[in-house]
C-alpha cells in the first residue's frame, strides 16, 4: 500500500523530533496551532458552557463569602 506525501512528511517530522535536543523540542512545540474548524452549533455550545462556568463560579464565591 502506497503512502501519500502528507503521511510520509508526517512520519519524517515525527522521526526528526526524536533527534531534537530538549530546547529545540520546546521551541518546536511552542508554535501556535490554528483555530479548530468547528460548526456554529458546537461554537454556541462552548460559549454556553463558558457562561455556565462563570455563573456557577460566581455562585460558589457568593456562597463562600455569605457563610463567613
């Protein structure tokens, strides 16, 4: 079975990572990743989850302060 050029390139890059020194590996891993391509429904769900976490966090802080 023949590998595609992209698969060969990925294997080559992974193989080269094994030969990097620690600081080179850290520099390689610090490169930012592009944003994920997600649908509008998933993005809305993530924003809803963020808002939920903020509300629950505020409730926990309020409850803690009210009991003092």
